[in-house]
C-alpha cells in the first residue's frame, strides 16, 4: 500500500506539519511527522512513533494500545524554538485518538531526557526504572561538530546545552517515561499568546471554522454535541462546546476587534482541526464521534452528514 501523507499549517509557528503512514492496517502502525518552513524542500524536524495493540478483534483481554516514540530530531536552525514540544504534542494527540498510552523510547538524547524529566516533575509522565535507559549521542555530536566548524558560536552552544542532564556511565535512571492519560494531560508546554493581527492565523482560523455563526450557535445547543466532548479543556477550564459562543462571535467580528483570548482560541481551533486534517481517519472518516468532535470546534467535515444522535451511523 502506498504511503498516505497529509499536511497541516501550524499557524503559531509559521511551519508546515506533514503526517505520513505506510499502511494503517498493519498490526504495528508506523507514523512519521515532518516539519519544515513553507517554501523549503528540506525538513527541519522529524519524529516517528509506532502504534501497537490498536486492533480490538475480540472481547477477551488484550494489552492496552501503546504509542511508542521511535525518535525525534530537530535541526539546529529550529532547536530551542519549541518545535520539539509541538512534535511531542502531535504524538500525544495520536495517543489520545487511539485511546493509548504514550511512552518514550528507551534510548534518549540529553535533550529528550530533559524534556521527559520536566513532564515527570509536572506530574504528567511517570518514570519506569527497569534497567535504565541508554544515551542517544547523535544530537550532541552534531552540535559539537557545528561548534568546531564555526556553524554555531560558543555562546549559542552553551545556551543550547545549559542545564542538560548528565548520564551516569551512559545510563539514564528511567528505562522509559509513560503518559498514561494523554487525553487529560493538556499542553506539554504553553505556547503563549499568538501575535494579534497575524493574517496567516486569520486565514487558518477561517478555513478551519467552516460553519457559519448561526450553525455554530445552533450546534452548541444541540444535545448531540455532548456525545464527544471532554468536560473541560486543561488550558481554559471550559469545554469546547462552551467556547462555541466565542467562536460564533469571532466569525462575525473583524479580527481587529478580537481580544487576546480570541487570538488564542483561533490558534487552538486551527491547530485542532489541522491535526485531524493531517491524519487519515481509521475506518469510517464520517464516524459519528469524529464528526461531533470536529463540529464542537466549528468544523463540518466535507461529505459527512450532521449527526442527530450519539449512535454509530450505519455502514
């Protein structure tokens, strides 16, 4: 089967994310994410995950689905810009979609180790010691090579490597880190408020929120909307349904009148819909819960009917 790839624009970063999957029907699904600047041919960041135990073919006990990070690499030009965290959040969303746990690789660079230890301190990840993890040396070797060749200054090198953890005889204390509730974890790192007046974000918002203001208000009152919505978002303390009134107002108001909260909502909405657009929905792309979840973010998937109940639509 040919590789299936879809792309989405990451409005707050000005970057394009591409998600590729070789064969979504394999027992172990390999999914690759690439990030690059628009107009450039070469990618600046890449990540790979493997989804195991995702098929449910019987009622007997089966191990829970697991999304394992194969590797993540960010080129020097984007290191420190938050792109690595964006990729981790894409992988977290992948685990949430599959109702799976997300776990780190057993081999991690000092950069990855620092990231996971931070998630552990924040109570979002759990350390499983086992026999410990091993050190992935390539990223640090590339930085040292860049320093020797004059591609980066000593000051830049020091800034990139400051406060990185040091392995004990080539071993990390934790074999792996695990996030076992990806849907409830929330952002791994706050992205801050997006710049007001960003025309690219306005275009991304308008494309993603393709329902009219009247349709959005009517849907917010529809009991069916509650069939696929978490009680509240970690970032705002409100559910996506509760924020539909805000989206409807934004659809009717010029961006020049938007508040800081509106610009943040525009970014979150464009990125949520973009993540789904960059994914090949397993099975039925018009599955009831998928359509409801997207409509809760003011997006009506093309070619799908509006759900009238929580029941699965007939195939």
